[in-house]
C-alpha cells in the first residue's frame, strides 16, 4: 500500500482567503485520507481589490497578475511548509482563483500560474485542472464530486455551501453533480449593504421574513430549470442573479431570509427525504441555514468536524493532484457533461 503526501491550495468565489492543507492518502479497498495541517490565509485589501477587479484587466495586465498571484501562492506554500516542518511532498495541487468561467464559450481561467508556484516552491505543482474538461465540451466544474465519490462515500449526498452551492450523489452507480444556485456569494453581497463581511450564524436572515414575490423570481430563474450537470460563475451572479436582488425594495434581512428559503428549495428539489446530506463549506457555519434546511425542508443535514467543513475542497484538490501525478482519471464526464472522463491538470516541475 503506497502512501501519498500532498498540499492542496484553494481560493473560492467568496474571497475569504487561501485555504491550504497538508494531507496523506492511501488505498486499501477504499481510499483513506488524513489532514495533518490546515490553515486559511485571509486576503488583505490589496489582494481582495486585485482579485475583484481582475476580470476588467487587459490581456497583458492579466498575465502579469497571473504570475504575480502564482508567486504569492508559492510564498504562502513555502511558509506553510516551513512552519509545519513538512518533509515529504509528492505534489502541490493548486486550484487557483477563478476569474472567467464561460464553458459555453469553452473559456475557464483560474488565476495563479502553476509555473510561478513551481519556480517559487521548487515543488512538483499541478494546476489548471478545469481547462481540458471544458475543451472536451464539459462544464469544467464542479470537480470536487470526484473526491466526494472516493473519500466521502458514506454519505448519500455531498453538499458544498461556498460562494456557489454545489452537490453530488450516486445515481445508478454513476456520480452525478453540479452547481445548484448561489450561496455565500449572494449572502455576502447582501451583507455588504450593512457594512458586514458575512451573515454570522445567519442572524440577519433569522430576523427577516420571506418575501413571496422575490422568492418566486429567484426560483423561476432559467438556470434553475436546467438539469445537472451545470455550473455557475461570477459572471452569472453579476448578469442575472444580483439584478433580481437589487430590484427588490425589501429590507436586507428580508432578502437574506428569502435567500435562505430559495437555497433550501433548490437543495430539497434534488435530495430525497431521509437520506444523509454531508454539508461543508463556509455556509455550513450558518446555523440559520442549517436549521431551516432541517425544519422547513426535512433535509437530513450531517455536519462533520470543523476541519472537514472548512478544508474539504482543498483536501480534494490535493487528491486530484495525486491522481494527476499517477496519470489516473480525476474528472467524471457524468458530473461535468464532457464527452469523456479525463485526467485534468498541468504538471510543473520546480
């Protein structure tokens, strides 16, 4: 039985910061994993502003930032290795930060050049996981369901509540998954009007009342009528989700309450009553959301330990990186809609 050791690096659409984990994997009948060290490096104003504005840059400026951000990630990784006295690293797997995601145009771009990370860290780096799948006519997202299938097989559904809510599950011995609606991206946006970064414990949402008109508008959005697999990007939020929120004149608390019910409805449309739903991502800390899912939609919510809640995506990208190094498939066409399973990721030798 071979043991693998990898570092996973993830930056999500919520712009909370860079999640980084050091973990090990082994295979004996099933894949097993351990997270040894994990940390979130919060973005300062400089990087928050840079990442928020990256989609407006010229091609030249974007390439400069691509390398600069890769170097930044490399320095974070070096510090992480040094502080935790890590000796063995088979690979570093970096998701990057998504700037463009338009699979219908065969475009997806994750900031953070793998070559820059490799040059800075002197490690073997796997990056650019999504592009091959997009060129194979897939959505290029979500990729986490592959890891759900092999690392979290004890649960009927795996639900991630990040900036975007996505879900995966087994159907007829095939992994199905996709993005279902906006979660923290929408909640954080609404909270910004109250000068808050996020809705701690869902307290503001809990004070509000569900607005039926807004709920109808959110539930009627065309994306929600599409079948899985499907994916979302920041462009979608800006172009057609945010305008619905902006046009409503109700209070922020009422909008947050309505968003909660919208999110619960989207989940319950997929989940079968009584089956277990593993919930991870920043939204798992929103106690009002979880309470609403349980009480209003009879969803059997399972919350793992805080380390899994916060670092599951980084863990899974470390796993996908190991599979790439071993030249084994790490993306399911049944999840992304591509014309075949594939081996995603570009390897850089530092």
